[in-house]
């Protein structure tokens, strides 16, 4: 396997690389984390909450440094990187404030005796995370498990190793004890061995469907609990009564935020016929006014993709879609640059035989479908092997809520696109994975619900 490398996608220049760990280093890391888990069994969540507040302060102190590293490694616009750090600060503060209360024993009504269940840590968690949100993907696993008392090992994506190292440094500077968050750069074979180790209690993965299937199989073989946050081709349903101002605002970010490289971005734009032409031209207006450039420059609105490899894969996907009958309504002009830029494109006329119909386009590609009515819109939205997020744009909130209940997905946003926060559960169904992260549901992902019951005797 190639080493973990930091390559600036704007210049395609490598500026750092990191070696895989030795077997001894891996064993020492697991042992350190496992020893901390044993120690934490005798400490309260309240004591860790104090430290998690300090971690939030440390992230705040290093916001600019962390944001710049993420932008250098994966190309997102600098202001979006800063927003990501601020989101992570809020997630740490959420669990520091709410976590101890969430972990209190839960009473259970029973005629058999006084019953309740404890919420206890289960052990070291192996987190496998992707590049598109280098810090957020870490913190949404780390923060809840830190409060619970589950230390975390991290295997980050190969193209954001510097972000992983810096995040670990910032967390440590915030006062988190040795072993609570250990960053590693393992090969896939080493990762398999780590998951199989009896000192590892669970696996959390965010990534591709293919990667998730491999890791989940290994976790299952070793009887380890896992959560899988995988890909999506989220429907974005636009009804007759969509407010034009709301529609315009949401379309501006639907396929361009984070360079379109979001699991939950609106990849399938499903429009009732009365609004179809309006949506096409509004999207064209959004795409045609983008300004490619250095993501460190505030004037840039079209950053490069995370890597040349990802750009080339997306180009081939679009070519295959067109070869199968899709029509190009609009594509951005050629971009003169050595960077990993992709020309945003709007595709129409995608039928069910087209490979693009049921695959994830991870980048600024808008696939627009025209439907007769909302019943056809819901049917098309559910005609997918994925089920991560979805959106409904409508002025009738109550009706939109009724339709949301008919969509096969883990999340639906009404009159908005992807949204996340510490208190909101994140996750999907079908091939988009299983389990939840964030909120109280995410906190309970790797918790032992330990029943205790006092049986009365006469």
C-alpha cells in the first residue's frame, strides 16, 4: 500500500507523507487505549465532561491552523473549513453539557421488581473515517465515546494524514489523557488485525459502500458491534408550491457545498413538471457563476476536488451516463489549471437503465428528473439502493412532513439541504448503512445497556 500522503489538490504538490506503524506500535496503542478504558470504569462522565470542554477550547484556539491544514490536504474552501472546526467545537460542548445526564441509569417499569439499566462503556472503538470532512468525521465519533468512556483509535483517509495528526495534537493539548484518541496510519491488512484484536470492542466507519461492506464483514466475523455511515444519492424533491426564494437559496448549496463531496448532498433533484424549467435554469445560473481558484482565496467559489483520482473517476461516471443516454443541459467551461478541478455539469433524461440512476456522483454533478406529481416523486426517491438523506421543498410544512414519512431514508430536511448538529441523529438505511452518530442515539451506539433488577421476596 502507498504511504499516507498530503497532496495539495490545487497544485498537485506533495508536501508530507507518513509511514505505516509497526506491529509493536499498533500493539502499544491498543494496550494504552485499553488500559485507559479500564481506568475510566472507575471515573464519572462528569470528570470527562470537564476535559471535553477544554478540548473545545483547544479547537477554538487552533481553528485557523486546523482549517488551513484541511484546505491544503483536501481542497475545500477555507471558510468552509473554518465552519467545520466551529461545528466540531459545538459538538464537543454539546456532549460535555448533555452527556452526563444522558448516561444516567434508565428506570424500567416491571411487576417483577425494581428495575433499571445502566449505560456503561464497552471498550476501545476503532474509527475508520473519510477525507471529505477531516475533523468533523473524527469528532462525531470521539466526543460521545469520550463521555461514555470508550477510547478511540483512528484510521483516517490516506489523503488527510496531516489533518488526523493535528486533530490528535489539539485534543491532547486540551487535556484528554493519553490513549483517549490515538491516530494510526495502518495498512488494510493491519486494520483487519486491529479489528480482530480482543481489546477492540467496536468499529465505526464512514466511507464508501465497498469499504463499509469489507470492514463490516470483518467486524461481524469477530463478533464486534459496528456502525456504518456509507454513501447516498439523496433525493431533493421540489413540489409545485415551493417558495421561489427558498428554492433559489437551497439550490445555491445543494450541489456545490464542500465541492459537492458530501454523502448527504442533493444528488438527485426531482422536480414536478410545473417547476422543471425554472429549476434547470436556476441550477445553470448557480453553476455558471462559480469562480474556480485557490481554495485559500475568499474569492474562490469553485475549489478543486479532493484529488486528481477522484476527479478522473467522476469524469468517467459522467461519460458513462451520457453514453447511456443522459443529456448534458449545461457544463462549466474548460478550467486552465494543474489542480484537480472538475467542470460542474447538469444531467437530464436519466432512465432506469442508465448506470447513473443508482450510483453516487461524489462531486458537483446535478442529476435532474421531471415527474408528473408528488406520488411519482416519492416513488422515484425510494427507487434507490441508498437511503441516507433527503429534502423536500414546499410551502406546506404539514404536508411536507406527511411526505417525509413516506421516504425511505435516515434523514429528511424540509426547505433545506444537509444539516448537522450535535443534537441531531445522523445515519441511513439500505445500502447507506446502519446505526446512528450524534445525538443521544449516537452516544448509545457502543454502550452496554446493563439491566439491574431487585427481586422482592416475602
